[in-house]
């Protein structure tokens, strides 16, 4: 695979009414590897900030009749995450304090040396990188690190392909059952890519209505709808230069799919209530446990959108097909929760491991994580035994093994066991109903009939 060109260190906007100074800024920063846009007029500079993604803005304090100081609040509204460095020929402390209080990140007195300019810009980019890393840490790891190593040939092949694809900007579609680790792999693809220093932003598609999802994705202008008391930039803007992860994209509303398609194709979008067309340099990673081809046939998912999202598809195998990874995964979760809760559990007994190896794991790695967390909490000693496990909604030694397909059991017993397992592995009852292919009221009746 050919090497992709090196990404620029950052995108810089310089606004100053002195063309000579702007040219010096441009040459200095482009020589250091930055991409630079310039403007000698404030309104033109504001338009650039509104429509193109920048990391840092060098803003002159006085631009003829216009005041860069007065424009700071508007600039912060247009590009909330952009770092603004106020550039001025005056070094008064009061001016610096006012600029900082109005949203500037730094204050640079001109004339400044090329080294001073580069240091000021690099400092703001380092701050952005730190903020992005803090956001990632606050989300917390979904699974232990060894989830991204595998003794399973099928899973190892997926991971190898993911590392290869990560070096490109190709859109990736992750497929697999609920709980197989699609979100973890999406984060890994971002971390393995040249975009790792920028943000990864996640949109959970089933969790919001079409209206709220559009606002979450693209942002909205102040006053654009009831309750919009301030402008928001949206996940697309937050992920500029990085990765946008669309979790459960199969639940993306059909009415909103044309807007997503346009963004995927052209990297252009508008905030709700704001006609200004904006651009964002974002790599798309999507995930779903649904059959998108069947949804296309049912006219609930656009074929052209599927083509755009599915440049590269990776299918994650279920946990039951990679049982050789189960001991390391389980031990990783044990170490994580024993350390987090300061509990004594340190190992898993052979009998408990045998019970887990015999279990079908309908909820995959997510269910394993929940089972180990519960076992760590219930275990009063160093060794987790079968009595501490909850396999299939109940202690392993107090409930029978879930019947397998083809076992000599009634269809009613098989259905009950399957519904129980799907509910245990799903985050919500609505999610369980979607997995089962029934509506919520039908699931309610069946739960009531089976005493679930």
C-alpha cells in the first residue's frame, strides 16, 4: 500500500491589516510545516473561521476601523475550539487581561521573532492535543488492552487488516454482533492512524431523535429552536482533523441520511439554523450489528450511503468463535476491576474457567466484562469460583445451562432462554427488541408470559 502524504502539523488562520506582516507569518509558519490562510480584513477572516477548520488564529488587535478585541466573542462563537492568539503592537497588561478574559488563549507583542511566533503557535497546538487526550481518558477504556491482541486466527486477521487500513483515510465499516468490541476497534483505528493527535468524537445513533441527532452531529445556531440558548459546534466540528465514530449507524434516521451522505462525500455541512456552509476534515468509522444490505432492500437505508461508508468492512467474530482469547480477556477484566474497587480477587479457578468456556456468550465481550465485574465484587477471597459467576442471568450453579439449538427441549423453552440471554446482553429493552426483531410491546408480553 503506498504511503499517504504527511499531514500538516496544524491549520493556522492569520488576520492582520498589514499584508507584509501576514506574508512573513505565512512564510515562517509554512516553513515549520503548518498550513496557513491569511486575511487583511476582519469580516473576511470571520467568514474563513466560520466555514473552514482551523486550530489556531493569530488575530490583530486593531484592523483599521475594526477591532480584533471586540471581535473575540464572535470568533469564539464561530469556532469554539480554535485557539486565538491576540497579536498587538501594544504591551499593556490591561489589554492582555481583557483579551484573555474575552477568550484569547495567548497574547503576542509585535514585532516578534520567528522563534517566538512558532513557540506561541506550537504551545496552543500542544494544549489542543492535551485537551483531546483528556476527553479520551474521561471516556474510559471499554475493554482491557489485551482485547486488541488475539490467539484466534479470525480475530488476528481482523486486527491486522485494521492496522493496515488505519494508515489511510478510507472510511471503515465495522460489523458484528452486539458486544464484540466494535467501539474498541474504532478507537484503535484512530490511535493507529496519522490522526491520533486530533480528536475522536463518537455519536451514538440510536440514543437520539432525528432532530437531536442532527444537532449533535452538525451543531446548531443560537435561537434556532426552542431551548437553543447558545450555539453549539457539533461532533463533526469537534472531530475536525481526527475521526468521527458513528456507533450503530444502522439506526441512523432515514430522513437524515441525505445530509450525512453529503457530508461523507464533500465534507460539507450546515448547522441547524445557520445557512453558512462549513467544512471539516474528518475520517468516518461506522459500526452496526444490523444487516445493512437487508435494510437497503427494505428501503430503510440508502444504498449510496452504504457504498460511501463501506469502503473497507471488517467483521468482528463473536466471542464463542474465539474462545482461545477468553482466559486473557477474563483475567484482564479481573485485574481492572479488582484494582479499581480495591478488592482481593486475583485469579479465576479452573472450574470457573471451564464454566465460562462452556457458556455460549450471547452478549460477547461486553457480557464477559459484566460477568467478571460482578464476580470480582462478590468474591471475598483471591480466587473466583463458579459460585461467583452469573452466566445467563443467575448464578452458574443455580440455573441450568442454556439449551442449545437442536437440544431435546420445547420451542417455548428455547425461546424463553434466547430472550433471557438477549435481554441480559443488551443495554436497554429497546435494544433487546431490535436484536430479537420484534417491537417493544411484543417483548413486554413475552417477558410477562415467561416471568422475565
